[in-house]
C-alpha cells in the first residue's frame, strides 16, 4: 500500500457532522474520550483509514483472525429533526503515524475526507502534561483557530491562555490543516501528569463536551477507572514512604 487510503460506507450520509478526534497520546486522554463517545452514543463505523505510515503490525483478534492497524471514523446520527441539528463523527485508532512525513500525510487526508463529507467543525482531544505528579482535579485547557469558539468554551469551564508549549501529532496538526481548509477547530486538553491512562482527565474533557454539544453521556465507567487509579496511586505512595522511613532517610512522598 502506498501512502494513506480511506474506505467508507456510501450508504451512510452524514448531516453537517462535528468531528471529534480521539487518538492515542499523552495520558491516553484522547483515546479514552473517543472510545467512551463511540460506546455511549452507539456510533456506527463509517470509514477506515489505512496508512503505510502506521507501524508494520497486525492485531490478533479473539476470533482467531487478524486485522491491519488503522484509524476508524464512527458516525452518530442525531435523531433530532430540528433544523440545524448535527451528527457527530468520531475518529479513534490504534496508532498515530510514526514519522513527521506520515503525520502530515495522514492528518491532511483526515481533514480533506471530513470536509468532503460536509463537515464544518473539528475538536481534537489531548492531554496536557502540567507536571510529573498525579492530578486529582484536572483542569481543561484549549487553543483554537477560530476566536468565535473561545467565549462558548470558556462558559463551559475551559481555560485559554495558560497552556504553553507544543501540541504534538494529530491533536495539533489537524488544527493546522483545518485552518488551511477554513474549518473552525479547537484542541481541548485534559490536565494530566504521571499516568499512562488518565481517566480523571478524560472525564473532565467529556464533561465539557457534554455541555458544549448538549449531550447526556453516562460517565460511570470513567468514575470506576478513576477510583481504581486513586487506589493504585495511594498504594504506591505508601510503599515508597515505608522504604524511605529507615535511618537517615527523610519521609518524602512519591507524589510531590
């Protein structure tokens, strides 16, 4: 396979969809958000993106078969008949492209495909690593290519102007290509720290999405993951404290 290809179901007709991009990244915040949206909304698979820029791997399936690694678009058809009601398209996946060249190729094709399907608003989801410690009450930050989005996002608890640094991968590049194609977009980032999978940060972002889009998502599954994570972090702290309480050692916390 040369480059990047997208295969889609022509039988599904998106209605001015909003695209939410939830791909692997810092704290796996994007993946958690994307998967939760797909499950809660019972979104149907709409398209599959394959790319030579993804890792040279196949995934073993419970059925005994295999499949190529991919990114996948899911579509939630909004049941509302009100004029202006919009569908939601969700992009999730196994990996992001491995190289800079691949990132540019894959992410521009994502935006072009979305635009051809009548899309006019993109939210990418990521984690914002504020420190090397566990963040119990994560804030939600954002940047945008369209200033008209700022006040509405602010009213739903999003902070602008305090996050600094670089946005790596799809969460950032999709915004750049959206701007090129004149599609309003924003990157919404849940504050995270030392965790590889941060359900706290994902829940904070989903609460924003709930308000921003008028959804009523059930977040109980993320609450369960968060509680288990807190137990794990506390156990780690206690174990390290015990090790450090010997002669000549200060009683330092692992999370500090």
